[in-house]
C-alpha cells in the first residue's frame, strides 16, 4: 500500500484556473472537458480556505494584496507570461493513496484524518507558507484525494519574507528527500499499516502537470469523438450495404417476375396490353389474376410461401 503526494507550482496567470477548479467554481458549459461530476461536488470537504480570496475576482488582485498586507519583499513578477521570469505564486500538492491503503481505514473520518496529517506534514515542510485552499475531492472517478494549495512564502536568515518556491525546493534531489520524509512521517503515524516506499529510482520520472493532464484529456476526448464518428460512418456503410443487398434481391425477384410475364404471354398468345387488362379486371374482382402476378414483388397475393399453389401457378405459366 502507498501514501502519495505530488506537487506542481504555478505562476499568476495559471493559479486562478487551478484554484477555481479546486473550488469547483469554474463556469463550465461543456461538461465533457472536466474530469469530475458537478452533481457530486457538494460532497467535497473543505478543510481550510482563506476567505480573503473570496473578496477578489482575480488571483492577481488577491496575491498583490497579500504581498502588501504581509510586508513581503524581494522579487515579485506577476506581469509576464514568460515561465522563466514569472514568480511562482501558488504551490499545490495532491495528497492521495492506493486503494488498499484507503481500505485499511475503518471509516471515512479516518481517511480525512490522513489528509489532515498530510497537511500538517506540509506545514512543517513549509512553515511560513500561507494556505489558500485545502479540500478533499469526492466528485471524481476513482479514489478520493486532497488538494493542498498555498502561497510559498520563504523567510530569509535576516527575517525578511518573500514569495520564493525555488529557494524552498532547492536541489535536484529535493523531491526525493521530501518523499523519504513523507514516507517516514506516515509510517510513524500509522505503524500498524504495511506502507511501502515507491522505488526512489522512479521518483524523477516525469509526471504530467495539470496543464499536460488537461491537454491529454482533450486529446483523449477528440480521439473518442473521432472514433465515435468513424463508428457512425461504419454503421451507415453497413446499413447501405444491407440496403444494396436488399435492393439487389428485389431486382432479381422483379427480373424473374418479368421473365414469367413474357413466357406467360407467349404461351397464352396474348400481348402485354391484354395481360395488363386481365390484371385490371382482377384488381376490381372480375376474374383471377394471371399466374405471374402471384410472383409480382409489388403485389401481395398471400400465396408466395404456399409450395403447392406456387407449383400450380408455375405450371400455369409454362402452359
């Protein structure tokens, strides 16, 4: 069983979308673009939320106010879309676990306690950070998980504070060390559980960011739509093939009927006009239909499946 945390950092232009999706406050018109069920979002549990965020229509206004109100210093660049120069103003951790890890708990409250313990761990890792939103999502397919998002405030040795996540996540082995500390922390919290440490050699495997995940879901959606469109074309083609087969059978039956009419007229020594005249009177109840009419695909005389009558009619045609 595994207890898992992953991290992604965002610049100002990305942060608002991340928070709104976390809050489920996105104005969603096309539900095929989201990976959750809005009808179940009321089940999500808010563990922490900065109400000051609700006073601002944009994350930019919120973070600028936070910067001023808390007397922060240092580099603060939120007016650029260049990833190399933009300040990362939101750090978001996803807290999750394997299915057997969740099933080892006796109640849903115990699972929520796990998320709270994970939040306490992150607070100890980032002691000067400011929590923006911390909630549990229960409206997605699969297992429950929590999002712990915060402003990465860093305090320098001289006491000055700034927004600087790179200083806190410094070094290429930082996240490996973080995973080690998290593993030890959770094992200490839950000594009765057989929690495993994922292979450290795989810790540096590239994981999909939220942006990459959304792009993947979009490609997946487009592929599904194209597959459905292709299947629709295949179904239509099969339908046309069936219609062609049916029409081919109709043509064969009608051709056979016309051959019978020709033979009948030759054998009876009558013209096609006289033949049609017999049919005309038969339609009005005067006399019987000529024998070929019992094989006319356009006429239902209700004897086509009677073998004895069919044989008699065929003999009438040949005579």
